[in-house]
C-alpha cells in the first residue's frame, strides 16, 4: 500500500494509517521471510506528529524478532 494508507518509517518498518470513527490509529509492521507481515505495535494518535518513542519501539521489536528467528 502507498500513502496516504501506508508510509515507510525507516529500516524496513512501515506505518499503517487507519481512521476509525473519530480516532486515528497507527500500526507499525515489517515484511519477513515467505511474504509474512509482522505487526509490531500500534497506538491511537492524539497529536499531529507520530511520537518518536512509538517509532523506536517498532524498530526495537523488529530487531528483536529477527534476532530470535535467526537463533531460535
């Protein structure tokens, strides 16, 4: 998917943008082996800008997932 529904955040992580009623939700995801889509985290957006902490959390989850799959 492309903007305005999805946006590349960095390091292979994407942000899925969903509007539900009056709320705006964001889900972070990345693609993995065999066309798998891994959703890392999400939140209800309250401000104009995506909180840096949420992006950092998604990147951390991606790194952790890939590390566990490599050695698991």
